[in-house]
C-alpha cells in the first residue's frame, strides 16, 4: 500500500483534494492511503509516508521541506496550481504515484 501526504497552510484545502484523490483511487482500484496536514505538522509525518505533495499556497516551503524528505529518501513535489484549484484528484493521484515509482 502506498502512502501519500498532502500539506497546505492549515490542512483545509488539502482535505478537499484528498477526498477527490480517494475517489479517483477507488475508481482506479489503487490501494493507497492519502492524508492531509498543516505545514506545522509536516515534519512529524516524514517517516510514515512514501511521498509528499505541497499545495501551491505553500510552495515557498518546498526547499525547506525537500531537505527533510531527502534525508529520509522520500520524494516531494508541489502540486500543479491548476490541478489543485480544479480539484483534479485523478491527475494529482497519478502524479503522486509516479513520484513513488
């Protein structure tokens, strides 16, 4: 089972994206755990997840968070702002799965 973590400012908008991603995962029959957290919680999840996505509103934290995820050997990316805004769960899920492979 793959584990994906999405981080945004307070975890609110990411929760909506997570729901869309879970819906897409069900349709695609992908066994995945997807969770959202606020920036302040990010570091405590590094060893619990396989891949990390940042909401576009926190892309300024990418460099800081990449240092943390690289030390754990885990990938991180900023979600495309158009996909995030449109809540394109299928595309965001596929992008995350490609990071893990």
